[in-house]
């Protein structure tokens, strides 16, 4: 059983408010579409909210919300199959009928949203826009101590890693890894010492090991990500994470900040430090109802997200050689505010830093990614 939803937006062309006469016109049209209005309160002849039900199937509803200059309709309809054609036609008919009696209004409608599928098909892009995916199968889905780790199969992108529902990397995103590593810029990793922070998908490690580095150290806090990716994301990581230690690499399960502090105290230096940690920092927090830990998000807590990242970057600079490189991903190019915040805050780290930004389109993200 699916619930299909079409969202309508109605605005006055002249920007004036809605009158009781306009509402009556709308109500007549909706009733002709086999909907009946449930009792509701009114103010000056207008209901702030009105609910209408299909006379044949009360599970099919129209929720009308009226504000001073905007009227919205949420059309919800149940369906026993995956075919949205009938719902789309009915929503289109409602729009056509409304437009015929409301020449003073502009009416817009979304494509049908589908809820109730075995696989959730919607994700949020870097600038807050919604994306509809084409996942056909869930290959891995487990809640770790830090986040929900999922790998889904996509017809377009291959296998896709999602962390807490956010797309992180797909088998079709080689451009993400090559840009993060500066491969198009001719950087040389032969006989170099390299530190990867995060990178549990194994893609960066896999690419670096092809280039004969002296030693690659990778520190990933969430071992569940590694387990998932080395089985279901081999198009990205190959066999690089089949073992945690090799001739010229080591994978450490732990907190990157603790390891950075240790390396700083020891005076250990790297030619390249690659920060591939999550966009939103995660931190274990004891659940009062269990011994498990859960993810804490800082993106909405003042500037604490920058406190975290600046702490990481300051420690990174301490373990980077004087002629070394610190590389990281910033975010979606369309999220201009986040990019500007990043530039402003990182400019305070060290006046001698030379910053280069690169913009590349990442297929799965449906946007350009900024790396520095």
C-alpha cells in the first residue's frame, strides 16, 4: 500500500489576500472531484485549515491551509500498486479545474511523492533541496554506535553509501575521490607519508595504494562503515580494506582527534593529510535508556560545528610537513553560505596557508562539490 501525495501552491497574481469568495470557488471544485468537507472553524468566512475526504475512500484526503497570501493543498491518495499514473491524472484534473475558476491566481503542483515503498527514495541535497532516488534494493542497513549505515543499489549510480540517510559516495563517483586527492592537479604520492581522516568507504585508500606511497595511515571511527563498504562498495574500495594492515598501509579504528593529538605530541609528520570525515561531526553520546551511543549533530548549535572543524584542522597542520598538503571536502557548490563560512573560518587558521578551491560535479550529489 502506497500513499501518493501531490502538493499544490496557489497565489494571487495581484499579491492580495484570499477572500471567502475565492475559498467558495475552490470548495465547489473540490466537491465536484468527489470530496466532501469536514466541519471546520472559519474566520471572516475563511478556514485557516480545512480537511476534505473522498466520498468513496475516506483515506484519500485534501488538506487545505490558508494564510494571508498563500493557499496550499496537500492531496493524499492511497494506491495498491506502484503505478502513479492515476494519481497524477487526478491531481492534474484538480489543477485544471481550479485554474478555470481562478484566473487571478497562479497554481503550481509538485510531481507525486511516494510514501510506503520498501525503500525510501528521497534525500536532501547539500543546499536543502530534495532529490528523488532510484534505489531498487537495500544491501546493508545497520545502526552503529554513531550513525545509520546503509548501502543501497541504484540503477543509475551503482551501489551507494548513505550515512543517516545522506548520500556519501557511490560507485559512479570516482570524480569525488580524484578531486579530493588532487589527482588532476598532478600531485605525487610516490614514497610519501599520508594520513587519511575518516575515509571508511576505502576509496581514497584504494587510489593512494596504486601510487606507491611510503605509508598510508587511515583512521576511521566507525568500523561498521568499513564492514559495509568492503563487502558492498568494492567498486570504490577494491580489496584495500580486506586487511587492516599491509606492507605500506594501516587502518586504525578510533577517534581522529585523539590520534592527531598523539601524533602531534610525538612530533610525527605527514606529507599529505586528507580529511574525509563526515560533513557533520559525530560524537558518541550515552543514551540514558541503554549503554549504546548515538550521534550528536552540531549543525544547528551556533558555531560549534566550526569549533569542531577548526580543532581538527589546527591539529592537522601540526602534523603536516612545512611543504605538505592538507586536503578536504567542503560541501555542495550551491550551498554558498556554507562555502563562505568555511573560507572565513579557515582563513583564521594560519596566515601563511595557501588555499586552492576546486569545483567538480559529483553525479550522486546532483551538484558540484568543493574541495580544497
